[in-house]
């Protein structure tokens, strides 16, 4: 007998980072629709009333993506009108959501505070990495974890104008 992980691809639609936003499977005839995308101009508001209306009444919507990708009011309406069976919500427009948030009133919604990666080790590493990046940058070296590498040339130019030396890298 196959395990649940072997059956998952056949019974769930997944809006994964590898899929173009235009290829959203949300609303397909599946048992669970999941959203795991980054928020950008193509994904903001991509799951709304239309997509929830296409879902099967036995389906669950699960999101671990970013707030603003799904419409919280549309999800609330789909749950209230029993158009879907339930939801798992890990991301919110406002994090953390207030205790009075309408989605928290449903007994078929599992909510989490979007802190899966926040462990003691992760917090220690965040501080350590931030300090290392700052020291390297001020020491005239290109740090290894630049979030937006496109800004490095402009930073290097300003650094050279200010300190008289061009940063490495």
C-alpha cells in the first residue's frame, strides 16, 4: 500500500515557486490546493473569490507563501459559505493576525504564526551573519550574502568616493 506522500501529487494541486503565476492549479479537482510562492507583481492577489469558487467542496486550501497572494476576505467567504472544507493558513496580510481576525473564528481553519524557521539556532545565526556582513562591508570587502547584488556597483562607487579605496569584489 503506497504511503500518503506517494498519493499526494495525484490528490493535491500545488502552486509552487517553479510554476508561472499564470499556470495556477488552484481550483483544480483536488483534495488540497497549496500556495508556496513568493510575493511579486504576478502573484499579488492571484488567489481570490474566482479560484476559491472553482475548488471542490471537500478541498482544503493551504498557504505557506506570503500574505497578499490569497485574498483573506474571499477565503473567509468560501469557508463561511462552505464552498471549501477548510484551510491551513501560515501567512497573513498583517502578521501576526489580531485575535479578532475572522479566519481565526472557524473551527476548520488551522492557523500558525509563520515562524517555522525561527529557532534559537536560526536567531543566533541571523545576528551572527548580520554582524559578519556589516564588518566585511565596512572593511571594504564584498559580503557573501547580498540580498540585492545589483546594488553592489553603486555601493562600491560611493565607498570609494568616501574612503578613497575601492572595495574588493
